[in-house]
């Protein structure tokens, strides 16, 4: 009996010790370990550069090689714990990677709207605040011992070029400036920088952000062409003004500590093996100081799928010489040592990679001793899923949802006069659909059905379809409840079965029999119906746009954990919608254009219409920047500080005449100082003319009167979101740089400023600026 009691006590003690150990965050340089005191890499008084040099110099070749993969093992003799580079935080801390577990005190994290919907708010400060919350919750997960890494592979800042792309939902849309601004805001937020930047320099990180997928990656799996084997043929012109600018902003302004190189090749060269891309462009030209990871197994496919490398050792040598640092996968672990032994790779290339990797780990404070005594140590489980964070998720969903149609002011519905409601559709009560991909377990979730039931107790529900694929419908049952209700809300669209990573769409219409269900219900109702669409990519809903029985249409993207509540608040007027589309909604015939065609510019003679609002010349279902409100807003140009610009005054470099007889100057030859001096201000007045307060994004475009070869038809040059009460007016200042906002990329990929007339455009107001020699 005594033996059993002793055994039981021992078991309890062991269990307590194990639990205590499991909640201890992994770190190096424990001050209670005498062996670490002598290591210079543990001395926080030394510059990180010197600490890293000391650490790397102590490693054997086998130990060095072991650290070149995402799941880096421990180095016991130096008391360095294992580290996992792969964690995800696209729109909230997620367990999609290997680095995060929700099995301890923290079982969930705030799940914000999928990025495409957040982008629709056109509110950079909101994006920053979301990044702040994600960074704080990430640090809390680490402090609770539930993280093996603090490097998060987000944001995804590829351009949403083709509406069929399954991962377009992860991006901020089709505009390179919006995408770049999103990247900067998110990265500064998650890493612990200030909104304006400059607080961090190369100092301590709250968490590490990684901009992906570098570069020209926007096809996953379309008609037998997949992202692993795809060779994207991209012009210098398109690289210069579409594909590269978001990454340049992410690095130069956001100061991201990570980049991920993409699977695909660009003009024959795999991104992860492109020295010009990774080293010359990112590190030298853009001054990047972080680490570069491959996408998962991107090194192996260079040999296995692309045939670019003859031997595995060749692939390893190619990527490390190009400037890549860590491999998501096992290829570098398996073949780096043999590459060195075969004299295909100098050990110095491994050392260079390790310097970048350990620098980031040290910036995260993981080599500073006991994390409970360090910076960010007070962030714990009580700062995850707080009411403040959940309120921000609701705010983001409300401000992103776009009102696409509102005939006869059907919305908002009256809270007092709506006695009965019919809610129909496969997405009406689907909590998982709200989240999109790369989502962790949410703090809580309210579906549209649950939220609408809080407004109208007499609410009847029918799923309508067997699933989002809608291969079978229950039209009679849906019509039956719709006929009896005062109002009907149909919640339709897509989900991850239709668009996701590794799965691009083949068409742009609603799946299966969804359209039949919608039109059948709409024909029978007392009043026009409300149609809600969940989807990341656009859908051709021209039938609904022109059907008078479909009174209102709302696009809700994938709105996150608070999406159902946000929708209900908009439908019943507790929030005035203000979101605007960050993508063009193309007609269904656009699928005739091969998804593999990377050209942005149109080629009318060959029937190629171009892509995105900047270049696409075909019909549109809805335009980029489109979005209604319950209020009307008016604009005026209050002042513009420059009406005329002269090329010979902007630069000391010679003014050149192009082959089209247009005079221009090169932005790169102007220099930073001249570009700064050339900046000018445009002040725009905006007034809420409606009877409801609202948050309204103001979008400022520039349009060139005479388009030269490859010029965009118009270009977004600024956006700001402003809250206005009914009848209130505000003035917004946009600081414009001719180098950035009045330039274009020529066919050689050079940014140039050309003579001619430009118009600043906001709403239906224009202001002319002349550029002369």
C-alpha cells in the first residue's frame, strides 16, 4: 500500500515536471547553465553580427547542414534547442504550419477576415492594427510554450492577376500599390514596428514576417499545368510595374525579415535559383537583410519536376549560391554535404545562409536567455482572443464587406417592421466557410443564420443545396419558406472546395444549380431578395445584377470569425457598408484567355484583352474600386500645389525622345533627392450627403490623356479611409510623387516620366496636370 502511494506521488511529480517543461518556451543561453556563459554568442552586449559569427564558427559541417531545413534540430553540445521555421499567420495565428500548437492554455486565436476582404476596406491603419494583434498573439503562444518557431510565412503579396486563381483569396487584390501598402502595414504590425516605420531598424522583433511568393507566382493547378512545373514568361515591363513593386515595398518600407521564393520558374530560371532575383535585386538593390526560404519542396522540384538541375547536388548548389538560406523540406539536409564534398558548393555559401538564419532567431530574442525576463515577456494567454481583438475582427469584416447592388434602397431592413425572415443557402450556416484557408481555430464563430436570428426571432432556414457544389437542390422547400417571409436572404457563393491552394477554378459562374435556386426563389417572394456571396475570387453574377427581383447583393469574401455578425449588422442597418472591390469582376467568357498567359497589357490584334483594371479592355461585371453605401458621398478638389511640371527641371539628366516621339526622363537617373523635391500635394474634399454615418474609402486615380505603348488606362495613386457623420465634410491630403505616381514602365522595364496631360480622378471629379519639356 505504501509502495503504491509512493509510486502515485512519484507519478504525479513526474507529470508536473513534464507539464512544466512542456510549457517552457524554447530558448538558448540559459544563465543557469554554466557552459553557456563563456560563449560570446550568448552575450547580449555584443552586436548581433558578432554573436552570429561566433555561433557559426563553432558548428561542424554536419551541424551546419542540419540547420538549413525548416525543422532544424537541436544542437545539444551548445544548448541550442530545435527550431521550426514554418509557422503561418495569414489572417490570424494558425496551426497550418509545424511551428504552432493549440493544445495548451491557448486553444484558439483571433481569426480575421481572409485578406482579400480586409483589403476591400482600403484602410492601411486597419491592416496595421490587425498585424499588431497577430504579432501579439503569436508572441503569447510562444511564451506559453506552444510555439517551436516565431517566423510566420505571411503575407502573401502576389498580384491577383487571374480571377480563377485558387489562392487569390489570400492576397490584397490586383493593384500593386494596394498590395505593397498592405504588405508594409501588416509587416510593421506583426514585427512590432510603428505604423510609420523606423522603430525597429534591425532590432528586436515581436514576430517575424515573410513576404511570399517571390516572384510572378499566381497559378496553382489549371488544366494540367501546375505551379511546380510552370515557367512564367514575364516581360521586363510587367515585372517592373506589376509583379515586383509589392516585394520592393515589403522589403524597403516594411523591413520584412523574411522572403519566400516561389515554386515556378520565371523566363526559364527557378525563382529559388535566381541569383539576380534573390541577391542582386532583393539584397543589393533593395537592401534586404533577412532570411530567404524556399516554398515547401521547391528545391527538390528543380530536379524532380523541372529538370533544371541534373543532380540533387546541383539543385542544392544552385539555390545556396543564388542567396536562398533555408529549405522547407529535406533536400538540403540530404544533399548539401555531398554537394560540398563534390566541390559543387563552397562551405562559405552555407555559412552565409546560417548568418541570415541565426540573425533572425537572435532578433526574435531566442538567444537572450530566459524569455520570461526579456522584451515581450509580459504577453501571455490572457492577451489572446481578448474582447478588443474580437472587436477588431468584427470591425475588419464590417469595413470590408462590399454592397454591390441596392435597388430601391431595399437595404437596410427595418429592425422593427421585419416580422419574419427566410434564410436560404449552403453558406448560411457554415461556420468553416467564413474562415477561408490558412485559418487557425477561431476564438468563437457566428454564422449568418445565427446572427440574423438575433434580429428576427421568426426566422426559417433551408440549406437549399446539398453543398456549395449544389449538385442537387431543394427548390420546393426553399420556395415554400420564402413565400411566407417578409424578406429573404440567400447566402450563396464558393468555399474551399471550389477555390484553394493547389486548386484553381475552371469557370467564373456559381457552382452547380445555385443560379437556378436563386432565380426560382426570387420569382416567388413578396419583395426583392437579398443575395449574399461568400467567395475570394470574382463570380459572374450578371443574371442577379440585372434581375429586378434581386434587390440587393453583398460580397462578403471569407469574413472571418465575426463575419456572420458583420453581415447581419449591415443588413439591418447597424453598420453602413463602405467596402470597395480590390479586384475586377470579369464576365464568364474571360475563361477563354489561358491562365498561363502572364501578360498584363492587351494585344487587341490577337484578341488578348489584358488584365486588371489598369489594362483590361473587355466588359466587366463590376469594376475595381466599385462599392455602394447607404450614404452618397460627394468630392471636390480643394487644392493641388502643382499644375505644371517640366521634365528639364525635374532632372539634370537629359530629356530623351522615345520611338513614339514622346519626350521622357528616367526615374532611376533622377535620384532620390530629386524625386523628393518633385513631390506635391493634392487636397480632396469629401462630404457625406446621406442620412447615415459611414466609413468611406477615398480612392485617387491618375489617368493619362494620351496613352503611349503599354501605359495603364488609369492607375490608383492614393487611398484613405475616412469616417463621416451625416452631412459632415472632411479634407484629405494626398502627397504625390511624380517619380512614383506619374511614371510608367517602358518596354525595357525602366520607370519613366513622360510629357503629356495627366488627370487626377476621384469619383466623378478630375483635375488636370500638365507635364512638358
